[in-house]
């Protein structure tokens, strides 16, 4: 049986992973499940999957978690060190799905022990790419991309010599403002920006999809995961979200990966790799879909792609700054403190203010992330005393 650890088990990716594990109990032994502070949901997962260890990163959840698992034989631990210890258990396969900068150290700890790392934490490669890829290389670990686009590229590359690769194409749904004018986007509210036409996602990634910053981050991630020159990465808007990624070869062939917009598909691919397991995901009905549309992104209306490509070209800590500033700007937009079009302006201004910075060690990445957040916050209006987000 393949041993498994899930970092971020109560989030969206973690819940989908747990669903797959529950459907294939004969194939996997769950070493550890790690969550932030949702002790009740974590305990339910741990009991259902017969996990050996359950961990909350928030130490205040220790009493609650211990009580919920009393008499089960499942070990309990809490705190940041407990999360790192769980990541270092040496599982054959680790799902790295702790979001944001908080996921960097645990993902790095898992990578340093080797094995397969199913990467759902963008920050690990965007913000700390040099650090993470060096750790993976030194430990002989295997990175398996979970993002639907990067997983599609990974699948489409299988069995083909890299020297025959010409370019890759990442697809974007275009989000809720694909056809909107600048004036309409200037008036956009969090409610309208969160209404993704295809995917069901959390608030942060939904806004990133609306701005196309998610695609900019994916361009950076793809360049690092697949050792590509930025000129080899193309983005196409594909509203149906049926084709998730394509690889173009020097002989003119194009290999595409298709599937329903369900994250269980790429998760299952990484979980079973190099084999495959069954999922309960919806099956494609191409006749019902009828047609597939593609068009180039409009970088005048969606400057996020340009900003991300410039950060990739600049290298060093520029992607770290971009990611941190974007998180601050998205949070401010959701709090109605800035407008939708201001998100890109805050990120661009933060990059210009900080300039070139190194990001070749984890402490430097963490420090630069904090500084970028501080600078980005200066471009956001300070709320009045007693103000609370609607």
C-alpha cells in the first residue's frame, strides 16, 4: 500500500483528496492529515480514513481535536512544529495543499524527505521556486503538478522527448469579465467578480481568475516546473474549460488533455501516478458541448498577464513580490477598499517600488514576502476605526 500524507486536508483540494482516498481504501495507508484549525472536520476525516496522525497547525485546537479523537487510537498533535514533523514522516506521496506562504515550510520539509509531492501550493514554486526545486533535486523527490493546467501539460508530455517540445499552451476560462468593458470592470463588485462561469472555487482564486492573475502565476509556475523559456508559454482563453493544457511539438503535432472541470481528475492522476485510478468525476460529452472556442487574452483589459511575464523575466524575488502584493490587493478588493482594476495597479506599483531582490533561501523568501505585503498595503486606503468588512 502506498503511504500518504495530506497537508491541508480540510480545504477544497484536501477534501477532494480525502474523497478519492475513501474510494480506494485498499490502495493507500494514510500516515497523517494536517489542517489549520477545523478540528471537527479533521477528526471526521481521520476516523473515516483510519489515519495514524491528525494535526492542527493552530495550537489552540489541541483540546478540541484530542476530545474528538478520544478512544480511536489516532495520534494528535498541534502547532507549527507538529505540521513540519508530519510533513517529514516520509510518506510515499504527499499532497501539498496548504495555501499561501504558510504552506512553504511544510512543502519544503516534505520535499526534503523525497518521495512524490503532489503540488497544489502555487507559492512553493512561484514565491520560492529556486529553494523548492533545489530541495526536490537534492532529495531525488518527484514533483507532480495538481493544478489542472500544469497537470494537463504533465500528462501531454508523457513519453515524448523534451527536445521535440516547441511550446505549451495554458488555457484560461476568461472568468466572469471575459466580455466586459473597462468601464464595467471598474464598477465590478466582489459579488460579480466571484461568479465564475465554470469552476467552483474559493474567493481568492475566483478573483485571481477574474483578473487573470491566476494565469500569470501559472505562467511562472510552468516555466519553473517544466524548465521552459517564457517565449515557449502561450495563454489562450477557452471559455468551455474542456481542454486544460496543450503541448505543441516540433513536428506540428499538438497533444491536449481534456476533462470535466473537476479537480478530482488531476488529483487522482497524481495520486495513482504512474498508474490511474477510477473517479466519480463527470464524463465529457463532446456532442452535448458542441463546439470549443479559443481566443487570445486581451492584455489591455487584463494587465495581470503582462505584469506576471515581466516578473518572470526579472527573476529573483520578483515573482515573490508579485504573489504577495496580489494577495494584499485581492483581500482589499474583497473588503471593498479598492476597485477591481486597482488590483493590478497595486501589484505593479509594489514591484516597481521594491525592485530586484534575491529569493534564494527560505528566510529570504519569507522576509521578502512580508516586505512586499507591507509595501502593497501602503497603496490600499486605511479603513476607519471600527470599520468591518461587509
